[in-house]
C-alpha cells in the first residue's frame, strides 16, 4: 500500500500508545507527514500520547479514509526521535494553523518521527 497516496485523502486517524506500566491511551490524530514509505512524522502536544511514547517507543496508528467502504491501514510504529524545534516542527505548526484554525499550532510542541514496523489492511 502506498502510504503517500493514502494519506493525501481526508479521513480519520487514531493513535494508540501505552505507558511503561501498560496503561493504554488512544487519541484522534491528523494524517502524518510522509518522509518515505518507512518514516512518518506527527506533531504532538505535551499530552498523554507524547508522555507514553517517551516511556515506551511503540505505537499503533489506524487510518480510515473518508471514502465509502473500509479503505485504510493499520500501522505498527516505533519512535525514532522527537524534535522540539526545526523545520519539520515549524511546518507542522503552520499546517495546524491552516487546517484547524489560527493559534492551533501553538499547542504543538514536538515533531515525533516514527519508523513503520508493519503495515496491515484496515480489515
């Protein structure tokens, strides 16, 4: 599946993470920035999802395209690094302001880079 093409479509994304103690969190997340077919980047706030990946680098992302049927993907992810400044974070903040509304990007404090470990169909 071509992730670059899939993530150009509107849709709904859900990120799942777990803390070091195993407690699970899910959160609605925007489509990622696709660096290549094995590297994806999301903007994150200082919320539970970010705290979890700081303790446990494994995450899962489910994306359901906004088209009829069940086109989408389930991804197993491993955190590569986070950035608290730089070009990618600036781009993510600008996109948040444009897509969600002015000032939204101010809450985004991290660019989280992930390696795609596994790609599975939505169903």
